């Protein structure tokens, strides 16, 4: 659906002001309150070592074994909204520590 919309609006806008673009941001594990119980449980299994708990939690899916922070996801969204990204449309951009590269 996003690719169809990207094509439908691709000619809108201009280089100086920016275009109408449609893109998908595909985050991997992002450090938010909703996953805090999982992090705490894994950290407890590692004598309270939060970094080791996170690495274990992510080891099955995310090769970097590091979480993103919400601000990192937001920074990509801001850039995609800037005039500099006027020709970036129809993309799916992973921020997933290598998950989709596997």
C-alpha cells in the first residue's frame, strides 16, 4: 500500500520545499517501557547486569544485540520529512541492528 501511495504522489512537491513522500520505518527492538519487564527478567538472570540481559534478549533476532532508542527512530522520521529527502519515496528503512540483513 505504501509503494502505491508513493507512486501516486511522487510528482507532488519540488526540490526546494520537499515532496510528498511515503516511506516505512521498520524498527527492531526499541527501548521503551513496554519491554522493560522482559529486560528486567533477563537482567535478573545475569545477576542484575542490564547490558547482558539485553544482549541475551536480542541474541536470537538482532545481530547487533543493541536496542535503538525512540529518539533514533524519530531522527529518521524527521529527516524523511525534510526537503533533503524529497526524492526518498517508496522505501522501507529498517533500523533493526541487522535483523533483516540475515
